């Protein structure tokens, strides 16, 4: 019979708050992301259009300069349509950024069976998903609503209090519209990468969901003479939501309410797929 | 606080697939080895112990702590999985440091603990290199370091000796022994039976999701009645000794050892043989040594699980 000295001393120091631990994942994956020069280059490129918008705002408030260029000042209007266009361009860039960065978030962990390493400590599945989605969430925020709000603030400083007060709702639209887009992109990217466990294939699938989804939607609409095909087109659904948020006339097609419901349904399905796959174990049948 | 790892009527089914069934265990401190063929439920048992999977039925307590309370459980439980998986681009130090931070350790404490753990597994020189450049043995050691880094009282190690060279194995075994000597619970699964035999204070033998035996290996061997105990006797006149042994009713079989300097006795009553040793040693027979020949893990494994499944 072994004799034990029982000299074991556990760690008795302070612990960091539970809520902050997912940020550890965020820090490491963000650093890895920017090791790629292409990724960093594309991230910088994403600020090209906001800079153009900044110049436009400046020009809109420089009547003398416009006169020198012989551009009628009525041509440049900083309103909800201006910010809707900004949102649409940055939304496309956010999607492209997601196809670069999203699929590599979870698939390597799943492919290598690394999830037990995360979960054999006080760290839950929800925190894992939150930590991973924070990488995309913060990254995409930097190219969508944050520059949008900065542009709004600059415009407000030029245009004065009355314009700001009248158009204050645009800030809400910028933030909400961006966040819902970031949520669907992050969840789609993570769910697909968790499902196929292969980074390249997950990236291709993400592109397929967007582009083939749009094609499939058009085919259904044409063959069945309906608008219901749009429910397969995530880009269209998001555009419908943005149009309602920015009070832009949507024309024909499905309503904003239907688009909201469809987007939330997509998010729920992705979350369900993700939680089914993000487990500490896998049964080999 | 209970000082044991307790399984009470625990079953785990993955849908229709059996993980483990009706497990009742009370694991004391020291080195406990889980032994069994592939698919016998070793990893499931470890995952249950660490709360990574919830039991379909039954109750598990690790030193009085429920396994569904990770915040408290992982203060004193460390787990090293058998998978060779590491986040991309991390160095050995960063790997351990980041998981300590994930456990909630503040920066300075995490740095200090990571360095200590790296020293314990003898990886100081390689700590600043990326794990991708490590050999299999180094990866195994750094994984062990992450399991030990927060100084857990219960260390659960899935196949910790796989891929290690003999020197690294002996270093790791020394590490397990040192932990056990401190009063820690070291739970190991291994296919390398002769090493299990050498290092374990107790074994748990699993087959098809059931525990077929548990306890100290000698006690387990004594419980196996259908297989006679084998004893190797080294002596100067084995033939004479064999003749005398055949006179005793407890002898089932006695065969001369192939080197001619001893004999192998098979008996159903080893205690009576041991009592009779002095009488047997008279008449000029010099007995050099008497050693049990089949109270090791390998023999018990063969008897209980079957020779076709033995992994040597």
C-alpha cells in the first residue's frame, strides 16, 4: 500500500471574472488573423470607401470648392440614402472579410478534436462560441457601423444640430443593421465550418450560400411566378431589412417583417447546427 | 469533503451506442490505470469524470464536487486528452499560458504557472518554439504540462505515454509518481500493459463499457478463481522439488523452467504453498526466489478480457 505525504497545495490565487474569459480566445485568433498579409491588406482596403464617403461629406459642405469644380451642390446629398449606400458597400466587404476569416475559426478545433482542451476548464460551449464570434464581431464592426457612426458624427458637426436631431435615427439603423448582418455572417461561417470541418470547403460553402442562394431564389421566382424564392437569398433578405431600417423604398418583393423573420430563422438554424457540433466528444458510428 | 472519485451506477449512452454501463467505482488517491481494448469505454469514463459528458444515468462526484459544476471542478482537475490538437501558431509557452488564462488565472500567475509546468516536463528549451515544430513526444509532454499547469489534485491523462521515447517515458512516470506521492489522484489510460503494471497503485479493467475488475492488481488476481495461480520458483534442484510438490494436493501442474534452473507451479491455493515452503526447502533444495508469475496486469487482462484482445 502506497503511503502518501499529502503535501499537495492547490492554486489559491484570485481568478479573473467569468464573463471576461472568452476574450482570451478573441485575442489569440485576432493576432493569428493579422499574420496573413493578404488579410491585413484586405482589412485596410475596407476603409477605402469610408474615406471616399468622408471626402463626399467634406465636399457637400464646401460650396466654394464645389463651385470651383463646377459641380452643382444639389448633386451631393447626405441623407438616409447616402448611409444606406455606405451600409450596402461595407456589407459586401464584411461578407468578403467573413469568407477569409470565418471558416478558420472553428473547423481546425473540430478537425483536430481540440474541443475537450477548451471545455476541460471553467469554460462553456456558449463562451466558446461567443469567443469565436467576438473575433468576427469586433473585426466586422470596425468596417461597418463604427466608421458609419464616425461619418454620421462628422456630417452632424458640419450640418448642425437641427440636421443631427432630425436624422438621429440613422445611427440606430447603422448599428442595428450592421449587428444583424454581422450576426448572420458569423453564425453562417461558424456553422458551416463546424459542419464540414474543412476550412477551404467551409469558405466555398459560404460563397455558395450567398451566390447560389441568390440564383436559386431567382429560379424559383421565375418558374413559380412568386416572390417566395427570396427567402433562399440571404443577401436579398438583408437588403430588405436595411431598406426598412434606412426608410428606403423597397419596391416589390417580400416585406421587411418577413425578411426579419427569415433572418432570425437563419440565425436560429445556424446556432442549432453550431451547438450540435460544438461538443467535447464525438460519437464514431 | 469526500476524498474519492465516486461513480454510482453510472451509464452513458450516445444515442443507441453504449459508452459505459452501470459503473460503480470509488477511486482513492494514487495512480489508477484504466485498461481495456479500444472502444471499451476508457475515454468515456475520463470524459464523465471531467464533466465533458453528462451521464445518461447515475451520479459522479470528484472529491465531493459534482461534475456539472465546472467552475469549481476544474480548480482541482486537470485533463490531457489523447488527441494531438493544438491551436495554430502557438508556442509551447503560449499554449499553456493561454489555457491558464482561459481557466481564469490572472496574467502574472498564469505566466509563473506556465513556466513551472514547462520545467516539470523538461521542455524549457523548446518552450519558445511553435508547437507545429515539435516532435510527437514533445507534443505529448506539452499537453501533459497544460494538464498539470494549474497544479490540479486530480490529473486525468488519456494515453499519456503514447509517442514518448524510453527516457521521456521514465521521466513522465517519475512525474506521475511524484504527483501521487503528494496525495494527488493520477488517472491514466494506457495500452502499454507492462508500464501500467509497474506504475499503478490500482487498475480498472474495462471491456465493452463494463468494469470487469478494479482494485490492486494482486487483489484482482486473487479473485480470479478459475485460473490457477502461477508461481515461479528458482532453485538448484527443480526436478526434486517438482516431485515433492506433486505430493501436495494443492499442486495442479509443475513444469521445469526452460533454463533448467527453476520450475513453474500452478496451484489453486497459493497460501498453502507459501506455508509449506520451509518444509520443501529441506533435503538440500536451495530456493533462491519465489515470485508470482501471473499477478501482473497482462495476465489479469488475458484472464478477464481475453487473450485475443491483449495489447502488449
